[in-house]
């Protein structure tokens, strides 16, 4: 019986060690409140491991051509998360210290984003003639949020996170039923206005991505906006430097 108790104690001890190492880093060296929360919570540990694995994969996308963007994006996300531990930060953190549900949501959103098939095309693109920009943010699976801006006419065409946001901002909306991927790096869409109707002059766009640029082909007047052209990818710029709405 004593031997059996000793064996059970040893197995429980090993299970505790396995749990402590569930995160992508050595939990024995955890010092910050966020790191300790990740080590203590199984769901956060799972998200942390998935983020680390996806990050490693994304570094090799496009044969490593977008590594600078992936690294900068991950560093920025980590800096935002670590702000939770800095009560004296001048910029308010996304979550209050000790708010586990909020921290789980932040980790889930990052997991969804970096695991998304669209992440390889996520980022900031500037039109080669300086007349506009294209912002692409991966959300989850194959979903993306897109913002196309024509500086000449101050026209924006953008996907909305939900219908309420589209109605609030009054932005043209890319309807789900008119948005589809045509292979891993090309998507076709038809724009709709805030009422869900296509512009009177029509607006259909085909966007093709490469590791260095996005080519936009336009059919229809798109309400007077000129959106077609070659948009060059800026690997040193981040989506957090821009707004997806005029607010």
C-alpha cells in the first residue's frame, strides 16, 4: 500500500509538472502577472501554445518574405498584452489586471487572427501612385476586414465587423454573400452601400495578393472612387497605425 501511495504521489507530481509546462515558455521562470495567468489557466495555456506555433509557421509564409511584418506584428501584440502589468502606463491596457475573462478573449482574438488563412496577406498596402491605401486584417478562418481608401475623393469601401457597425459608420459594406476567395491569394467582392444595395454605378473588385503587393481590378464606378491599381506592401507598417472607420 505504501508503494502504491508513493506511485500515486509521483504520478500526481509529474502531472503538475506537465501542467506547468503547458504554455509556450518555461512557467518556472514566469514573473509577470500575465505569464503567471497563462501558466495557471489551461485555456490561456492552450491559446499561448497555438499562437506560438502559428507565429512560427507565419515566419515561413511566402518563403520568409514577410518575416519583418510577422515579427513586428507579434512584438506589438505582446507589448499590448504586457501593458496589463504596468499600472503606471499612460495608455490604458485592454484588460484590467486579474480580469481573466478579458485576458482569455484577447488571447482568443490573437489566436483566431494569426491562425487565419488570410494572415499571410494581412497588413498595410500603399497604392504605387500615392492615391490610396489598402488595409487587410485577418479575423478568423478565411474572414478578413478590408479597407480601401481613395485619397482623391476621400472614398472608403470597407467590410464591416457586423451590420450594426456598418449602419453606425455609414460605410459601404461588402456583403458576405458577394465576398469569396478564389484560391488562397485572390478574392472577388461586390460592394454594397449602408442599405445593403449595390451602388447605382456598380462596384466589383478583384484583389490578387503576392508577397510584395496587391493588385486591385475594378469594375463599375464605385460611387466615383478610383480603387484599382497596384498597392505595394509596407512590411514595416502595422494595422494598429490606422483606423478602419472615419471615427
